[in-house]
């Protein structure tokens, strides 16, 4: 059968035309889904760059795969919805009422699920911008803890007391990541006003150097803790500030160790860490 005969056959059978069109629509839909996924995969992996502090490449791949799955799911739903409506129109179904009904239903769902949509959009941006990931210690919505899980709807934290908190992503207006890139020893120490400040500076820097070179701690410390400045003249002490950088999540243990070493060194060198004192003046009693 030649091409002319096929054309004549199709013209003589209008229903066959509809079948061919429907098959064509399905094929095009499958191709769009297939190549759409490939396109999204390439775009996400080229645009979403891993931060420099990434330790486990598998975590970054997992984040990219999540984003690819989300965007591909959206495209798949839209493409198949258009394909189904086109097929229904091809077989003679009046899709105008369906579109109107879908619009009304969508509007009702939109009003009833505004918070859900807000949560999902916020979750999408959290993942795309890599604001935090599982294992990070964060402060969000007034709650601090370790991130146990992140999805489009909510973030799950566990605090130091072991309590698990479930926070809708739409409620997160500010996210503070305490463990991204590097962390910091930020320590204020009070010393007596009659202390030799130059001696104090020397002792503090020496303690920081010893700790940074200690095999037990050197892998955790990025920048040696050092005296920064006299931070405040308090009622009963001069407050000095000591700063140093550590690896993420190591700041608390490192700060505690530094406090211990400073107390030992100050005791050895006769540097006083004062406590609040009150002087009471008692006037002479007059005899009557």
C-alpha cells in the first residue's frame, strides 16, 4: 500500500484520524517527559553548585536528586494534564465545563491549603539554596537543634534534651546555621583590674597555641584561639575576648577545653578571675 492509498483510507475513515492523533499525542507526551527529565537533570546539576565545605559528596548528590524529582514531577503532571484534555477534546468531549470546574476546584483548594502551598514553596527554596541539611545544627523559628529530616513541608529538629520538633517550612522566617563552613570559639573571660595585661595576653596566646598543636585537638581547630581585645570594663573585672575558628560542630567542645586550660594556666601564673564583690560602708553610730 502506497502513501496515496493510506491518505485516501484516512480521509474515508474520520475515526481513524482521531486514533492517529491520539497516538501522536501520547507519543509526544512520552517524549516530552523523557527529554524534560534529561533537561532538568542537566540544568540542576550545572546550576546547583556544592558549597566548598561539603564533606560527603553523596549528600550533595542526594540533594540534587531530590530537586530533580520535584521539578520532574511538576512537569509530568502538567504535561499529562494537557495531553488528557487534548485527547478528550479530540474524542468529542466538551472540555470547557471541565476547565471551569477545575478552575473553581483549584481556587477552593488554594484558599483551603494556603499554608501547605507556603510550606512547600519555602521547603523548595531551602533545598535549592542549601540553607541547611541533615546533620547541621540550626536555629529556626526560635528553636535550636540538630536537623533530623528536611522535606518540602517541614523540617524536623532534635534539641539537646532529645525533644523532637516538627516545624512547617512556611513558618521559618530566619534560619541560622551554626555548623556551615566553619564555627568559632567566641569566649569572654573576666580578669582582675590589677592584672598585668601584657602577661595575660601572653598566657592566653600560649594556651591557644598549645591547644592548636595538641594531636587531640589540632584536627578540629582551623584558626588558633588568640586574644582579640579588652571587650568591656565590668563592675568587678576587665572582660577580654578570645577568638578562634574550628571545624563545624566542634566549637562547643573546643571552647570547653580552652576554658579548662585557661583556668589551669591562670592559676599557675597567679592571674585572678574575679567574682562580683560588694563593699558595705558602715557609718559610726552616734551615742544619744
